[in-house]
């Protein structure tokens, strides 16, 4: 314990002495020599306090204390510098510039003050002032080439192109021709629309660095000057040097495409896609029109070839398999598309869109077993993505796994944000599953939640009303909800059937018959509606016709609980 305390004490004393040494140096740099002893002590006290606040990060307090110090010593450049630095950090740039200028005015040979002011000018977009200050710093304080580079860049930002070029020429005289300087000059000439001078710089660059990328730059410049033949010669020269150069190939493809020479354009396009030097993102941009659903038949077929070339050239990229899957989906080849998407997941399993496409394929293939398995995999990777819970809950419902459908839907809804429509969809699946499980209280609770979110959701209104009618409960409420759903979607066979069945439960058989007949007009092969129609006919005394419609219902796979007995006994059973 004793040793530990001593170590702390020593460390504390070290920082005090270090801070004191820095303070002495700081004050000395600030020129406090014009003060008498009493004034200097008063100044030091305020200055010490300001520096302490600055070190602690209390910038507002430090700023105020430094301003007090100015009153005590108006000629201390370092105080102005400190205030400028603080206001720079606080993003009070105009204030920082004002105090930075005072610091340089009082001590024009201080490199730190000049550096700060040049940077402040640049931040405040006074690029020319910044450039001129950097030139002065190079000439009068420290001959660092970086100052000339900064000056050239700031002149460029101010559109002072001739001054920027002049400064770069000055650099070249000092260090000779350099790649980065020549490229900068070429960019400036391009910006100032002096294409011939830009061409001259690139030609000079090629002599120094015979790299194909600079030849490509030169060819691009010739194209911009409408000197197409010269550009084509250079692109072909590049391909002689490097037969797989992607950028030269795509340039030639674009050129021949503009000349309506589609065969040559496509030939060079294939070379570009097969190249190893072109970035993958550019290749994908090129491929997009060929895999788009809006592509022509010819483009679509070319898309297959180009994507396969891309896959061969970029074997570590999942995108090739994804694009091939998209093409196969467009041709309704869902099994093959699914295989491509699964191959993509072996390279990158974290792409959300790929899993979405896999589930769409499963759905189109009516393969619920794979769909459920793929949903599990997708959820394990994206546990907060509601879409995958949606797929899983619907599939479980279709498979009559009602408990799983209910629990999955209620789990998925927790991850839905700002999407009431999707929330209602989850609630509807959960409500339907709860109905199948005969959890009537839960059905009511779920559908009430759905209708709170959207009181005019036709699906929720219809289903809740129908379930109440099957239970023969709250029939007036069911009537009003079903009627509202029909106002929203008057031509829905299912909603017409629901309303007819509610009227049947209310013993209004003739009116019920009218609505069920409208439903059968729209959907004549619905087993459930045919059975309902038979029940109504029986109640109206048309027993022979009732049996006829019960048989039709059986032929159309009605799931009615007592349908077989009704047919066998020739009478209504409920």
C-alpha cells in the first residue's frame, strides 16, 4: 500500500513538472518579455489556468481565460494561437481565422501559427489565401515540398488553374518529372478544358512510365477530342501488349456499339468480362442490363453466356451465381435457380437477398419441406428479419402445423418496425392458426389487435367475422364487420360467402341464398361455398337440390366435418 501511494505521488509530480516545462516554453514562445514582474505573474496565473482547462477539455472555460490573458498582454501571439486552435475545434471557423491572423501578425516566423492559419483558410474555403500562405511558408520559413503541393491543390480548388500549373512546374524543376505531378497537371488541364495540353502531359507520362493504364488514359483523351481512329489504334496496341485488358476491351465495345457494330461490340464485351484487371463492381454494372427482366430476348440469351464468363473469371464471387439464378428464375427454371442461389450462399451466406430468392424458388416448386428447412437456415443467419418468419409461419399453416404457425407468427411480429400491413399479416396467420387450434379467446384477442392497427382491413374483418359465425357468437358484430369488408372488396367470393353464412346463422335464409349465389358466380368450384349453398337450400325446403350441392361440394374437396353424413342420411347435420 505504501509503495503504491508513492508511485502515484511520483507520477503526479512528473506530470506537474512536465506541464510546468511546457508552460514555460509556451509563454516564452508567446513573447511575455514586455511585462514587468507583477504583470508577468498576473498573466502567468491566468494563462496557467487557461492551459489547464484546455488540457482537461473544458474548451469554453479555456477560451474565456485566454481572452482574459489578452487583456493582460495584448502582444502575446501564443494566446491568440490558443484561442484560434480552440475555436477551430469548436468549429467557430470565422472566429478561429480572426485570432489565427493575429497570431501570425504578431509572430510571422512561427511555423505552427502559419500552419494553423493556412489550414483555417482552407477549411473556410479561402483557398487562394491558403495557397498564398503555403507559398510564403515555403519561401520564408521552411522549404518543404508539401507546402507547394498544398498550394497547387488549393489554387485548383479556387479554379486558379494557371497558378496551380505554375506551382506544379516549380515542383518539377526542384525534383524532376514525377508521376503524381504529371497526373495532377493532366487533371487540371482537363478541368480547364485544355485537352491538347492534357494529351501532352499523358504522352510525357507514357515515356517515363510505359504502363498500359496511361495508354488507356491517352486513348480516352483522343476519343474526347473526336480523334476516334487514333484512340482505336492505342486501344488495339494495349490489347497487343495485354490481350485480356478489360478497360481497353470495354472502351472498344462501347465504340463499336456506338457504330452499331453489335458483333464486334459483343466480342470485346466478353473479353472485358473475362479480364482480371477490371474491378468486379464495374463488371456487374455491365451485366445488369443483360439480366434485367426488361432485357430483350437476345440480351437475355447473351446474359447467360456473359454471366458464365464472369463466374469463370471470378470464382470467389457469389454474385455470378446470384445473377445466373436471376436469369433462371425469369425462365421459370426454379430448381436450377435454387441450386445457383445455394452455391452463392456457400461463398457468402450473409446476403439477405439470396435467401429471399431461395425461398421464392421453394415456394414456386411447392416444396414445403425444403421451404421450412431454408427458413430455419435464413432465420439462424438473420434472426431479426421478419420476412423469413412470415414464410415459415405461412408454410407451417399450409402444412397444418398450427402450433408452429402460431408461435412463428407471434415471434416474427416482434421484429416488424413501422409496417402495420406486415403486422396485420402476421396477426392474421396467428389468428387463423389459433382458430384451427380452437383457442377462441386468443383468436378474438389477435384479431382485435389487427383491427386496432387498421379498422378497415378487409381480410381481418372477414376472417374474424367468419370465425364468430362458425361459433354462432356475437352475430350482429360479425354481420357489421363482414358487411364492411364487402364495402371494401365487393367482388370477393370469400367475403360474399362469409356474409351469406352469417345471414344463415341469423336464420335469414333467403337473403343468405342471394349472397352465396353471388359467391358461386365468381367461384363456382369452391367446395366450402357449395356445401354452404346446400345447407341453405335444405333450410328452404329444397332437399333434393341440397343433396345435389352437397355432392358437388364433396367432388370439390370441401372439408366440412359432417358432409359425408349429410349425403349418406340425406339431411342436414350441424
